[in-house]
C-alpha cells in the first residue's frame, strides 16, 4: 500500500514538473510573439521536444509568414495606387490646363483668325482628355477577372482598313502613310471586332505619337506584326512596355494616357492571344498572336 502511495506521489510530482515546464514554454512562446508583433523577424521556436509544441510553432510561423506577405502586398498595392493617382493627375492636368489657358486667351481675343486657331486647339485638348478618360475606364474594366471578351471568327483585313481610314487625318497631319502587307487578306481569326479595332487604333496611335515614322503592318498566319522606326530605341524597355503608365519618353507631354499598350496586352489576352515586343535594328516591333478562326 505504501509503495502505491509513493508511486502516486512521484507521478503527481512529475506531472507538476511537466506542467510547470509547459507553462514556462507557453510564456516563452508568448514573449516571442510579442517580439514578432513589435517588428522582429525571429522564427518562433520551442525548447520542449514535444510534437504538439513543435506543431504549434510550425503553425504559428506559417501564419506569421502569411500575414507578412499580405502586409507586403498591401504596401505594394498602396504604392502602386499612389503612383497611379499621380500619373492620372499629371496626364489629365496637361490637356486641361492647356485648354483652360487657350479658353482665357479666346475670351480676350478680338482677332477672328487667332480665335479660330484657339478654338481648334481647345477642341483638340478636350478630345485628348476624352480619349484619356475613356482609356482609363476601359483599363479599369479590363483589370477585373469578371470582364470577358466574346470572340468569333473575324475577317481581319477589313477591320484594318476601317481603322486606317478612320485615322486618315492623323496620318496626314504627321505626313505618314502606313505600309500594310497581308499574307492572306481573307484570313479569319478568333477575336472581338470592337476589341480588335481598339487594339489597332492604340498601336497606330502609339506609333504616331512616340515613333519616328515608317509604320508597317504585316500579317503572317495568326500573327499581326506592327513595326515602326523608334526615335530612341535605346530607351525602350520591352519588358515593361505593356505596363500601365510606362513611357519610354519621361516628359509625358504627347497627349497620351500611358495606358494604350497596357490595354493592347489586356485585350489580346482576353481574346486568348498574346502580345510581345522587341527592338531590332532601330525599330520597335509589336507582335500579336491570335487564335485561328
């Protein structure tokens, strides 16, 4: 009987010691978590070689890593948002300020010839502003995973002709005439006619505003290749060319939102294709690959 009592007493003592160790270890883990909360990048550990404590530390470290990644992503998103707002504000302010200045000059002008010129400039600046806002709204829609582009077999050549005719005045203003070469004028690719027209318009407008002329458009199989002489090919980062608000010319003064090529990439991918850029022999080459229609 005495032996049983002694054994029970020893078991209780060992259990008390174990519980005391566990309490100390819980306190130690809590202190480590306080350090983590205060910004420390330590990894939570335990001196108790118990599978439950080891599993607890692994789960805590996984949770801490997930929270840190989320915080890093949030900070990056906030930074991109600030940069985006700054870019939008700058791009919108430029034509708006110009239009406001010419409007004031128009109000004070008594010369009919000058007045007509001021009205033309105001109209052009407001048109630039309208295009920028439309591109901003379109890019916002394209950024949503829920936005889908309905595709069907589309005859590509007539769409090209319509777009080029629609931009006739702009080409004439820049004294340019694009060279169009189609391997097959009857080729049909899977696309949205409206989206394809927007892509062509954006690529041609980009070449007019930022290129050095000599615009060529070529169709080879399912590839549509846009090429133009680049003013400063050494400044073009083809890895970033399709990023929103990226501009090789840092002046940002050519009436562009900086979203044109980003929209090209987004629309092409929404149609199941891909957009790629390269610089070769002083020319910027943008290749669109679509699905066979």
